C-alpha cells in the first residue's frame, strides 16, 4: 500500500544538538495502551514473530543467537566484557549539523547502517569510530524511511575497520540477554544491558522534522536502556551478534510524556540485512518485504466527524486489491480480525502480515458492508 500521509502530532522537541544538555524524547504513537514511543536520535499491538535467517554482510554464515555464554566456566561479567570487546569497535557515532546518532559498520568497504531518522534529509556526515577520536567523513548511499533504515559510506575507510556480525532473527527469543551499544546523549561507546522482552512487536512512529515516520513490524522489544543518541546503534546477544538496530524508546502518556524505563525497540537483523544489501547494491529498495494491498487511501471521517475507516483513493493496476474487486470510494473497516478506523491502523495491521498471504478485507460500499479476500502484494520502494 502506498498511502497518503496523515497529519501527525507536532514533535515537542527536534533533534538534540551535540553537547551535554538533556532533551525530552520526541513523542510517537505506539499500539500499547498509555504508552508512546520516541525516536532515539539526539538532537515500531503485539503480533506473531516470524523472523527469517539473515546472513552476515561478509557472506559468512553466522551462528544462531543464544543467551547462554559460549565459554564454559566463565562468569557472566566475563561474557559481557568479551562481547563488548568484540562488538563495540563496530559501533560508530554519526553527526550531521546539530543531529547526533549511532551506526553499525556493515562491511569492510566502509558502509555503515543506521536509522533513516538519524540521517534525515542530510547527505554528508561526520563519523567517529569507537577506537579513535579522529573524525571521518561519510556520504549517503541510500535511505528507506518506510523501514527507518539508511546506509552511509565512509569516504576513506581506515585499515582495520571491523564489520559487525548479524545474527538470525528466527533464533531471537524472549529472555535472551542483550547489550545496547551506541552514543546516548552524546556519550560515545556507551553500553547498557537487559533482556529480550518480546518479539514481533509492530510499532508506529509519526513524522517529525525531516522524518516522515514509519510503521515497522517484527521489532524486538528490550529492557536495555535506549536513550536519545542510541538510534542506529547495536542491540547485541552474548554470541557477539547484532540482533537489532536500536530505534525507539517508550514514554508514558499518563506521566506527561515522561520516560517509561525498560521499554525499547530495535529493528530486527533480518530486516536490516535485507534493506542494507539492496541500498548498497542499487541505492534503492526494490523488495521491501512488507505487505501491501495495492491501494492509496486516507482516513475516512463519518457524519459525526469521527474516524471510521480508511477510504480508498485509487487502486493499483494488477494489484491484489484490484483482483479482489476493491474500488475507489470503498471504506475499509476491518483487515482480518483487526478493526480499521484510520489509515494508520490499516498500515499497522498490514505491517504484521507477509507479502503473498491472503486476508479478508471488510469494507462498505454505498452504505452496504461487504467482505472480500485479498492476496497481499509487496510495498514498493518509491
């Protein structure tokens, strides 16, 4: 689906300037009662997880993620320190103007993967590696805001650059120990610890500033502390594998947007490697891996001025929606068993589904409720 953008709540604070001052996290809607999520640049309801295996960017097979220490007879502290020594050199700090975030070294050619909301509309960046204070320059390779991912490339990759190893999303389980690495509040090479709290979360972040927002499925929820500046950093297991990119932290609506400790979200490794490989190869994404109906839509408001569905504006030629008989003017009110009251709720429901799957779509036409089965296509890149 390629929907029209809805108005979103204004961002209470823009990107945080580099420096020691603390800023409130910008708010973003999350499908959990009483909570919001916020992007983690300084200055995505629960669904079934079905992560697919992701290869290491170097092409070598990576071991399955495991919470158990790989070395026998060692303490947990020893395992933490081993993982930090192995992975922290692969985590970088990214700055552009007054915006600060993190990134992960993806390959020996100097490609670095990060969040799309970290790069924003910029094309030139300053990158600082974990093991040096020398600033390096980088340029944009490509960005895919629909999955909140981007790749930048170092102009002159230094010798000894250490790419990270990415784990298999299919082996990530609740209870596994995780370490979050990045530059929270500008504090480079910081590490926090927690566990995988849940998998398969679908989270929506609204647009703000230069970021159009995104609805992301299959995210990893973690209790490891994630703060502004952590965005684009690594969520790592005890096998020294990256299992996600730190992306969002939750804030509590009932506390006037105060922090909700221990609720953070990371984009899974399978999504990272799929999108990054395409951006590096082609500079764009041709296979998003995200389900689409094949329509353009907007939120429908009823006679009481209340949101009551997603009205179809146009139907893509040859799409599953066209084959199922959906037409402009139809108002979608349910996708499968999920009620649809806004365009955002339709997008969130689609994020939990896979291309090629079939789903019942309930809609109204001329005041009459109907149901049809649609075979979902793939969300295009542009």
